[in-house]
């Protein structure tokens, strides 16, 4: 594997680690900074808001500044946020650090798509997209498995614990800076004469396929963020000891890793994309209902199925925009920026709104209602056209 791909994957994994890292230590952080529940939730979710705001501009910035410079800037913003945790003596400083991390994540949104179409032949891109797909689930599993242990090893210093991924990212940035031939020259204008600008973004969103995949991603992230935020709470409130609830919940990212690898491999072997989209969303819907209305082994099956569906469609999510008709490398970056920004905005709104709804009707019925967003995502992806590696300028090397 070329060093630049290794560095890119290591950087993106570290960024995902920083996104989810405070979750495992939130009770300690909240106690130390005297934060309320709402403030703790904002510490976790503000990243989604900032990424959603920065994301639509990231594709434009990348096409103007180049892949190497854009990813360098994304890493440096994220490093600043991670190391800023060392100075977090109150809620507002910690929140500012998380805003910087969100800006870095927003800048990185188009990177995977443009890197894949720039560096790899069409038949190899789904393999890289499969790895992209499981990075958030690997980060979640690593955080829940290692963060507390690292915290204790560092003398119960949560600030230093939050800064460790930033130190790793700083080393990655140093190696990344010496990489050559990272930027593939991008044409100044699209094939239809539209520049990589906000006007170009509006043009991209006029495509039915793009609109459908953006809506599907938003619906998926709406349900995913709420379920992952409240799964332990729901199980615990329904009589399950906290330790067992955490163990049950860890099935979610583990099944996601399995799903990403399995569906990615099958996607490569069959050459099909669409079949790995809408059935996965039906799996999320069914799994969530099993969690809500089941007990014991039925709930375990539901957690596995929901996690499997959430990650199982991700390789196709990353691959299909590269294979839409009349794609260019610039357009791929814009589509990635758009669809992932829609997803992050949904992820920001979903938990606090769902929390308010749960206060009125209960968490059980709120989870059941939120499961319906998976059905909406299934409808969107079912209405999409199948894509093929030979379609689009971006696949022609």
C-alpha cells in the first residue's frame, strides 16, 4: 500500500477517534468542569454542526488549494482542537477545542472521494472505500476499549488523554508534508463549463441521484446518531445493569466492522452497488424495532442487525458518487461535501430533538419513531439507479 494512502487512513482514523473520544470519559469531564447534561451533549454534537457548516465549502477549497494542502489544513485544525483540550479549564474552552476539531473534520469530508479517484484505478476504489466505511466503527470500538485504560495509565488526566490523538496526528502531518505527487491536477472548470464554486454546488444538487443519496445519508445519520447516543441509556432504564448495557452496546460497532468488510468484499466481487443500500436500511429499521420491543437474545440480534445495516451500506455510499454519470474529480469532491454535510447536520439536530420528544412520550416510542427514518433512507436508495465503474470521467484514467 503506498505510504500516502496509509497516512491518509491513519489521519482519518485519528480524526474519528477525536470525534468520539470524550464519550467514554464524559462523566469524569462533566464532573471536573461542572457541566450539565445539555452541556455534555453539546460537547459531543457541536462537531457535527461545525462539520456541516464547513463541509459545503470543503470541496471548493480542495479544488482550489489541492488535496495535499486541504488535508494538511484539516489535520492542523484538528490538532489545534485536540491539544487545546490541555487548556480546557472550563466548558467554554473545551467547546472551542471541539469547534476546531469540527472544522478539521468538515475540511476532510471530500478528501476520501477525491483521493480515490485521483490515486486508484476504478476497480480498486471500492476496496479503499470499504476501509473508509469502517473507520468510524473502528474508532468507536477503540475509544470504548482503550480510552478509560489510557486515562488511568496517564494518572486520571482526561485532558492529556484527549490530547494523545492530536500528538499522533501531528506526526502524521509531518510525514504527510513530505509526500510528493499527492495532488492530481484538476481541471479549472467542469466538463459543462461550471467552475468549482457555490454555483457548481447548486448545479450538483440539481442531479436527482445526488439529491437522493444526500437525503438517504441525512436520514441514516438522523437515526444512527440518536440510537448510538441513547442505546446504553435505553437498556439501562429498562432494568439492565449499566455494565451489561455497555457490553450489549459494544456489539453495535463490532457488527459494523464485520458488515463494512463483508459488504465491501461482496460489492467488489459482484460489481453491484444498489443491492447493498436499501436492504441495509431495512435491516436498521428491523433491528431498531427488535431492540425496542425485544428482550435478551432478541435485543442482541437487533443491536447486531442495526449495526450491520448502518455500516453495511457505507462502502456503496462512498463508491456510488464516483460512478454517477458525467462525473469529474471536482464533482466527486462536491458531492462528498454535500452528502456528508447533510448527514452531519442531521446528526447534530437528531439527539437534542429526540431527547425533547422522549421527555414527552418516552424513549421507547421515540426510538420506534426514529426507526422510520431508516425506511425513508431505504425508499431513497431504492429509487436510485445502479451505478457501474465504467461510468463518468472520474473513472477514466
